[in-house]
C-alpha cells in the first residue's frame, strides 16, 4: 500500500501542465495565473486628497483651534479629475475634493467639517499634521510589486487591481 504522499507524488509526476496563454485583462476573470503578476503602475498614481476639504501647508495651521483659528486665503479649487496648475504658498488654501491631486506646496488636507468658508477666506478650526488626509503615491501598490502569484484564481478584485 502507498502512503498518501507517495500517491500524490506519483500523480503529480504523471501530469503535464496545461499550456499558458496571454489574455486581455477583461478576459481573464476566473482564470488561473501561471506566472507572478506585477503592478505596472503605482496606486494611487499621485499624492491625492483622502477627504473633501482644503489643501494646506501644515505649518500654516499647526496650532489652529476653535479658540484660535487660522485664516487662509482661498486661491482655487481642485475638483476630482483636475489638477491645480499653480503652487500653494504661505497663508493660502485650496478647496479640494476626494481623489484630487494634492497641489504643489500643500502637504495636508483639512476636512471641510473642520472649516468655515466666507468668500475667499477659509477659517481652519483644527490643526493639521504633515500628510494628514493625504493618500501618497504608491501607498496601496508600488510599481513592480507582486500582486498575484502562480496558481491564484483571477477574481473581480484582482481584475480591478
């Protein structure tokens, strides 16, 4: 009588691997990876806002509070899918939405709930630390990082990744 390990070893030795094929991503759902899969881009692809609010220089609002708020001049707006072409300077803020690229010069986002807007001035009621409410480039996945190993079934989640 054979042990289970010996039987499995003989079975595996007698099997020929199926040929692999290259498929478009959309056609690979439910298929099995034959080789490691590596990311071709960073995710996210750029530093971006994790919240709706105001892009700021954290140094400008480091001591802001409801008792002693910081006031910044609003110099623009960055809706999702757009980028701000200028640079944020001392004493300025930029209205920003979730997923929008972080403007040059900004290093934090203050949630809109922690602000009051009056015309071209935003009052910041809470301090911000560097990179607060910011998703950094490559934070989820780095270009070149292995995201699937051989034998993995390609799931809807993997297709999105």
